[in-house]
C-alpha cells in the first residue's frame, strides 16, 4: 500500500503586533516606552510600533530606545476660538487616515494609548476610522495624570481595558495600576551606585546632596529659590546637583568648604542623579512623581501654578504617606530652602523614614502589569 501523505505542519503564528501611542511630552512617551520594554521582556517576539509626530520628543527618544516610529500629522486641540478650530475637522481626518494606514501596515492586534494628541487619532482609527468601516482593533487606555485629558476620555469609551495611575482620575471603571516606569529606574540600587554617581557629577563622596530639577526646560521658581540659598546650603555642608534647563543660567556666589554646587543644563543620566541624591526639589508631573517615589527619595514637590491643578493631585498620594511635601510655587523662596529644606537634609533619620514611605507609595511593577494586560488582549483578539 502506498504511504499515506504526512500532514503538513501549520505555519507558525505571526508575532503579536502592538502599537503604543504616547507622543509629544516625556510624560506621555516614557510610560509608552516603559510598556514597550516590558512587552519585550514578556515575549521578545512581540512587535512593538510607536506612533508619534515629527514635532514631539518621540522623534528622538523612540529610535534611541530601538523601536520603529511611525509619524502621523499632529492634532493639537485649540484652547480658544481661532482659525485653528475651523481647521480641526480636516486635521483630524488626515491624522486618523494616516493612523489607520499604520494599523493596517503593521497588522496591529492591540493599541495601548497614553493620552495626548497622538493617542486621540489612534483611538478613533482603532474603531475603524471616522466612518467605522475598517477592522476594529482593541484598545487599552492608560491615564497617568490625576485628571484625565480629553483624548483618554474619548478612548475610554469602548476600550477593552481602562487603566489609571491613581484613583478618581475621571475615567469610569479605571483599574489603578500606577505609572509604567522604565526598569533602569524601578530596579535602581541607589546605595550600590552612590559612589559612582557622585564621582560622575564631581560631588563629594560624603555629606548630603540635594537634587533640583524642573523638567527638561528647567523651572525659574526652583532655580531662583535654591540658588538664592547657595551660601547657606554650603555652610550646612549640603551639596547641590541642579539641572537648571538649557536656556537658563544660575548666578552662584563663591563658597568655601567641601560642599559643591554643581549646576548643569540637563541631566541625561537620571539614574545616576537619583543615586547621588538624598532628597529632591522638583515639579510634580505624573512621571516625575512616579520615578522619584519608585527610587525612594524624599521630595519637596512644587506643582506648576498653571493648568487645572493636576500636578498637586499627582503628588498627594505620596505626601499622604509621608514620602514628601507639597509647596506652592509662590511659597518656594530662598527663605523656605533655608528654614525647611536645610534642616531636612541634616536629619538622616527623617530622610530614611520619608524615603521608605515614598517607595511604599509607588507601583514598581506597573509596566509589567500593563504589558501583561496588553498581551492578553492581543491574544484574545487572535483567538476570535
């Protein structure tokens, strides 16, 4: 009898395809990239594509982290009546169409959005475009801020899962998972890196160090308040590592003693900056609060005085657990640094207590948790 034909093996399934949509500012991009990294750790075959625009920071940050970046037209939402408002419908159509082309080209199984003007076209395109005629793609929404923005409010309607950094973000039914933070921060061993970090910045090996930063562009209030107390900080034996922003400069007095005041335009090695420090004075953007609490640093949070107050809300959970303090922008002065910050830096027991509380307030595994949720939803779609 002739041999019966051997059944051919089924072709291997194509790798899962995920689009991360978080562009514009570091507050949207960093959580997106943290989840991308976590997806790769979960399954190195997963294909991750980042969505962005040519005007956002993602054009530099995403390729540097090794992910393909697909560019779409930006859709900034006008805040007042103007010609931009009249042009908005056309811009939305063009951006959604471009996003839909990316979805089809990479054969996306799931989209995870982090808000902002990149996420909104992704959410609309995932529903099949403005006409709803294309293949629908499941969406996971993550809200990092204490108050959800318009894009995520739109995306949450019909999303497969809605996630948030803190309770009461304004998204109904959101699951609180924290903010995804890159592994180099969540696994940072500050004590082990302390000597290397201080040598890197030219700081003394011993004595307290205050880290000051106000975001990528710096913050005038922080710059003036801390530099205005430079003499008293030096006299107290406290060194300062201060990122003042690329467009700003500091006028520092001559000081004596071992303590140093190191002023730099920008900190490209935040891991080493955190490792060198004993406490922080900073703004309270969602990503900043997540990173500072993840590494267990006591902080004086100075919320931006503009917007709808979300920066103060971002810091409240950490402050409620005694991991930091909130100081109004107008109250941060050289006198405040002299009367409040210097005594804190000179109290090692208090710093240790606050650092432990800060670390306990964070969600170190948020990136891995979001990655597991995204991958599971992608696999569910494959099984349908």
